[in-house]
């Protein structure tokens, strides 16, 4: 690893500023989905048990640099305390004298949560002065916010230049799992890719094109690829511009990468019309019907490819998994991922909806890793450098040379 980790410091009695990604959805002032809180527990427990005086910061939503009571982290702290089984103190600021006093009042093993860092416009501007103010609350910095690592903000990037900095356990696990997909992956290597649109994932196609042997394509983007191949997809959701699909198909052909497209599908006249959902072979015009999931035969072909693979990444559901009638394609692909994992393959699920589908359909626990990052995971798979990670690497090499 090119960055320091939790194991590289002794934290007892030290104030540690921990950047977590506690950006959870709220409903009526309560945490609606605690996945991100659960993901943060490892690092917070490790620091607590190591006797650190932990000061946690995060953003929540998009308050655009202004204080917004609806986006306070206070209720998130309450939920976090319940999950940790220890009290989490809260202070309604993230910089300044009040925070300093609260941080200095911590005993070994205690945890303090600061208010939403995005209440200050300087956070998203990565203002160096603001980074110093945040840093003034602690003697060490731990960045565990993988989901925000693609943003160069004061709490995710700037602080790493001020304090001795290390990656948290979640950050480390995410990077280890995702690196297996990009650095010397084992072959055969399959990317099952779906979701809404190609435009969101052009960069992923282009980067993984240099690594994978096979793409298994489904979802709304599958419709666009089919249309680019001249298939009549009726009223299916598809990108208006077929240019990117054609370009990706040409790139794959030139590289000898297999592009598996659906040969059959679950179709209906409307999303809501689940009772009339039917299997269709994609050989005749669909007319007023639309493709809402890959068909059984296609799912079988994809599952076969996945079961034979040593590395698999699953990004974007194969169909409209939110509805029962269009969920089987994603379920069958998920079951194949689980089977491949049991046979020793490295399997990673990435993308907000793909991860949600994995939890809903019960295969999240049966794969190597389910990534908690949305945009950060996509940018990693696009081969981009994540600023939050780059800052940790810079801090590690600065520590080595000093
Ligand atoms: P991820 O978050 O995993 O990257 P996306 O956000 O790109 O995935 O896409 C997920 C959305 O794509 C889901 O809401 C799903 O309903 C939708 N979708 C999948 N297949 C289809 C389809 N055939 N037609 C319309 N929408 C689809
Ligand atoms: Mg999504």
C-alpha cells in the first residue's frame, strides 16, 4: 500500500479527526438507510478500542455552504451511538472554539461527532485555511470516507496535507477490493454491466475494455446497444444518441473483447403493467412494448460466463429490479456471482442500484465485496485518481522523507 493505515499509528490518548461518509438518506428527520453508518463502524470501533479521542466529521446532503437544520448530523449521531453501543457526543459546529473545547474534553476512547462540514462554503472550495481549522481539532487524521474520495474538499483532501494522515478500515477495504479489478486481475475477467444509461458509464467501458475479456450487458443501456446494432427495441428506455454505443462496440471489436447482448427479454407495454410482462425473443419488432429485464436464456448465458470467471465486477442492474416482474435477470446474475465466489473468484458489486439490488436479492453477503461508493466507485473503475486517496499517498511519502 502506498498510504498509511490505522495500524501505522498509536492512537492512545491522541485526538484523531476521522472523515467518514455519513451522508445517509433521511426521512422525517430519521435515518432511512443505515448502510453507510454500518460501514463506518469498523474504524470507529477500532479507534475507540485503541483509546483514541475520536472527532468524527462528515457532510450530509447539499446545504450549499449554508446552515440548514434539516441537514444536521445530530440524528445521524444518535443512530451511530445506538449501532456502536457507546455514547457519541455532538457539537453543532465543525470548527472554532466550541469544537476545540469539546475535542479537548474527550477522554480516551470517547467519540465526538461534529456538525455537517458543508455548512461552510470553504469545505467544497477546499480552502486551506478551513482545512487548518478542521485540523486544529486533532493531532492525527484518518480518512475513511471512500464514498467522498472523488471530491477534493477540505475535509477529504486538504486536511491530509496538514496532519499525519492514514486510511481508515473501510477506505482500505474498498481500495483493496477495487484494486483487484484494475491491477493484474485474474482471467477470465467478466464485467456484468447494466443500469439506466450508457452516458453515465462510457468511462467505465473505456477503462475496463483494456482489462476484461467479456462484457455481459443488460439494463436500459442494453437497449441502446441493441438499437446501435439495428434491433427494434420498441418503446424501451434507450439513449437518444447511439454514437457512444457504436464507438464502444467498435473498440471492443478491435480489441477482441466479447460484448454479450440480450437475445431475449422480459417485455411489457408499461412499467406498471407487471401482470402482462412476458418473455420475448428480440428478433421481431417490439412495437408498443418495452424491454424491462434480460430474458431467461440471456441470463443463463451471462451466468455461465460469470461462473467460469476468476474476476467479476457487477455494475448496474440487469433490469428494473425495483419491481418483482423485472428482477429475475439481476437475481440470476447475482446467484452466479455467489457461485463464482464460492469457487474462489474475486467478485465485486459496484454502483448504488447494483448494491441495493444485491442487498434486496440476498447475494450481498455471498460476494467478495459490495462497494459503498457511488460516484467514487465509478471514477475508480474509470481509472481516475481519487483526490482523497492521492492526498493520503502524498502524506505517506511526505512522512517517509521527513
Ligand atoms: P447503478 O446505480 O448500479 O450504477 P444505474 O443508476 O445506472 O445503476 O441504473 C439503475 C436504474 O436502471 C434502476 O433504477 C433500474 O430500474 C433502471 N433500469 C434497469 N434496466 C432498465 C430497463 N430495461 N429499462 C428502464 N430502466 C431500467
Ligand atoms: Mg444508480
